[in-house]
């Protein structure tokens, strides 16, 4: 373990989202400079106020229609230069069954859960490439492993997101390490999860992401299960 996370500048794409805010808060409290590119800069105003006295720094970078590529010049000017990315993009939805899904709903799911990841990678992988222990982390959920009635678009895009990371890692020349942290339960406090069977606490979320940032020996796929619950990979092996 390098233990140098607090010396990094970390770009948290989706840092204004529910899970992203947990990661941002943890990293700023540990001394990191954290940059949050977002289409909704006003939505992180409260976070900026809460983190005002923290040892690290929160830098909000508004995204315009050009998307992540348009944020790169501002991110490249940060000191220290960004060496890590956490992409917590997408979210959650429950709706019609796949066979009843309207074309625009399908397209929206592809845009939000999958294309957003590709565009972030195209912009931010070159940004961190060449930095000491450059690392790119995506978050994902249980829907990438398990089909769920009414969440088919999230199932399909979550599985595709995993393959996107694997393919980009394979094509890349090795200057960046790539990881996915998959959280296998609802995160506590997210009231979009109407009837969570199990929950993950905020510290478990933050520690899992921090662990991958800190440890170059982390596996490419890290699954984070609530205490006492078997992970799908283990279940299928027995
Ligand atoms: N919430 C949970 O309980 C939970 C549990 C397990 C796993 N996860 C995982 O956590 C990650 C994020 O989930 P979340 O619940 O935090 O989502 P969220 O609150 O809905 O936030 C999603 C983020 O994604 C960004 N985004 C959405 N569509 C986009 C688009 N078309 N282009 C660019 N950015 C887009 C948004 O950025 P803007 O700020 O620009 O709007 C937003 O900040 C996902 O990987 C999910 O699988 C969440």
C-alpha cells in the first residue's frame, strides 16, 4: 500500500451524486484536492460549505454541453496535477419491464449509465496518464451481477459498464491502473431505495474506494457486500 491518497488530486466524476458525495467528503476530509466536474454546480454548494474547514480542498468544475472534454483544461491546471479518477456515474431506476420500455427511456439509460462512462474515460484517462500511480476507478452496483425486475436498463448497462472498463484497460498501454468497485447493496440514506434488503454504511463505501486508490495491488474488480452476505461470485463457485 502506498498510503499517499491524501497527497493526490482526485477527479470525482459524479461527485454531486449520492454515492459520489460520500467519496468526495471522505477524500477532502483526508486532505486530498478533489475536483468535481458536474452539470449541476449549485447542487454541491452545501458540500463546499460543510468541507470548508477540512484539510483538503473541493474544486467544482461546471460542465457545459461539451461534457467531460470541456473540463480537462481546468482540471489540468490543478496543483498537484490529477492522478486519480473516481467515476460514480449513472444512478438507479425502477420502471417498465424491458419488453415494454419506450425507446427514449432505453436511450436515456444508455446515455446516463454507459455513454457517460465512455465520455469520462476518453477525457480523464489521458488527463491522469503519466502521473505517479495513475488510477481510474468506476463504481457499480449489484444490478451488474443480478437481474432485477423493473431495473433491466440498469442491469444491462451495469454489465456493459464492467466490460467497458475491462476493454479500455486491455487496450491501454499500462500507464493507468483500472478498477471497478461494485457495491452490492443500497447505500444507507438513499431514499430512492424503497425496500432495501440490506444496506452499506457510508464508511464502508468510502473505505472501499480509498482502499483501491491507496493499493496498487487491488484486484480489478472489488465487490463490497454488506456484512455477512455472500458475494455472487462466491455463491456461483460453490
Ligand atoms: N445510491 C446507492 O444506493 C448505490 C448503491 C450501490 C451502488 N451505487 C453506484 O453508485 C454509482 C452512482 O449512483 P448514485 O446513486 O450516486 O447516482 P446519482 O445520485 O443519481 O448520481 C449520478 C451521477 O451521475 C451523473 N450522471 C448521470 N447521468 C449523466 C449523464 N448523462 N452525463 C454525465 N453525468 C451523468 C450525475 O452527474 P451531474 O452531477 O452532472 O448531474 C450524477 O452526479 C453507480 O455506479 C451506482 O451503481 C449506488
